[in-house]
C-alpha cells in the first residue's frame, strides 16, 4: 500500500474539526492512503509515508465541488454575449441555438468539448463536477449527451426539460410526455439526477412537478433550476419533492426562504435542501445577484457553482465564483470557500468530498498562497499550484 504525506501546510482547510467554520489547522499535514485521507494533524507529529509532498507553507483546501454545469454542447454564443453587454436582455431563448448546434455535432465533437472544459476546471481546482444534458432534447440526443457526460463524471443529470424544443413549441404537453416516457427511459442508465428549468418561457410548475416526479420514480435524485429570472413556485416545488438542491434562487420571497429553512436537520448541520447560487450567471447576464445573506441568516445551506454553459455563464472557474460571491453577494471569504467545497458536496448529497477529514477522498488543492483568503483577495490570478484527486495528480 503506497502512502503519501502532504506536509508543511501553512493553513489547512478541513471543513471538519478545527478553527472556525472552515475547520482550519495551522502547520498541518495530511496522510493519504489508497486515495483517501488517512490522518490529519500537526506537521511535527506526522507519521512516516512512502512519499512526501512539501506544501512549502502554502494553504491547502478540499478540491472544489462544482455541483451545476452544462458541458455537453457544441458551438458558442459569444455574439449573443456581446449583444447582451450592448444592452439586450437575457431571456433564455438562446438555448435553442445551442440545441441546433449540439444535434448537428458528432459524438467525438461533444466528447472533446466535455473533456476540454473538464480539464480546464480541474486545473482551477475542481475535483468533482456535475454535468447535465439538456441541449439534445430528443430521445437519442439526450441519451448520448448523458453517455458522454458519464465518461467524465459520476454526477450526471438528465435535463431533457431544459426548454421545449422548437418542434414542440405549440404542444408542450406532448413534449412533457416524451420527457417522462421514452426520453427518461433512455437517460436513466447514465443519469443520477433529474432536473427541470422551471421558469417562464421554459417549464411551468405543473410540468416541472410531473417531470421531477417521473424521474424520482425512476430512481433519480431531484434538483431544479428555480427562481432565476423572476419569482415563482420552483423553489417551493423543490422543497416539496425533497430536492438535494434548488439552483439560482435569484428572486426569492419570504415563503421560499421559509420553505428552505424548514428543511433544516435537527442537529444544526444545515438544511437538507441546499440553495445553490450561480453568480457567474448574474455576472454574464448583467443581472442582480441573489441575496446570499438572507439565505445564510435564515440558516439555509448555500452552495456555489459555475453554471458553466455557453449562453449565460461560460466560466469553469470556481475561484472566480468565490470572488464574485464575496464581492457581489456579501458572503465572507470563509462562507464562500465553504459553499464552493462542502456546500457543493451537500448539494450532491455527498459526505466523502468537500472535506479533508479521515475517510474522505483525498481530493485537494495546494494554493500558490498562504491563505484561502487569497481566492477572493486576488481575483483572476491563477492561484492553483497543484490539484490532487483520489490522492494522485491527474
Ligand atoms: Zn443551469
């Protein structure tokens, strides 16, 4: 059994036992055995190991958990972005542009895009990345999107209900039947989760409930795009269906916040349904940011994710999202780093990632900085010195 000791860590973020909400330990070391964290403690008392990685006094934190990304697509929408920056509003309608390009692409073209973006994210410290379908919107194209996604992640999400495709524009009920029937059947072997874009112009709450309930009956976990472009019942629907996460949460009323807070675990460890905030989308659509403080103050567990997609948020960078959350959503650096690691893990109902405690997967990031604070303090700077997944450098 080969072991690795990462020692001389100036500041270790464990998200477990330690100082403050991030469970910080100073002058620490982490012993890795068989891809798992075997021991965490003071560097001076570290056990012997076969190999050693000297962190040189730098900060080490769990790899980022990006719980919301759309990587299976073709083409880009840079001109749409430019038009938006020149004053045109975002409506979500551009998704159909990407659907056309995705349907026309070969498997290998889609695969190359997923791998390129997954690699890009990994170099920025993302060790777990959820990947959604949703640009195929036919039985065959959704199935192949998920098959290709599953080559790069175990956290795959069926989003056949992204928008109603043009050929079903005047008969959305028929499209919902297709999604709940043959499309779900073809998607299920490759998917862990089901998701719906519940929004005006996409799927209303009754259609969303029907699709999520079908997915749940087929054994998939529930997540939902909700309350992004305006107020609505999506967040409450997510709570009703025990969603792992309600994503976006840009336009919330008191009833939405109360519903999320009502899913709190009795042991004070946060809420069962996580609010996943995607500030890259507000940045790229020049929209008001979600009110993170209101959620945090109500005791709601918050995650941060990229929403990486070619239309509304073409970033794969979790450090960028951390910086946005701190600067634009008034999260503290500690809250933002927790939300980008442990929070993302909660949003995927995982307890083996997003933490560096004994038994967890040895997914970690060595920063080119003495503290996690630098992720927000030095935005746009490549601070990820080394990434390790399952105890090895990918
Ligand atoms: Zn999304």
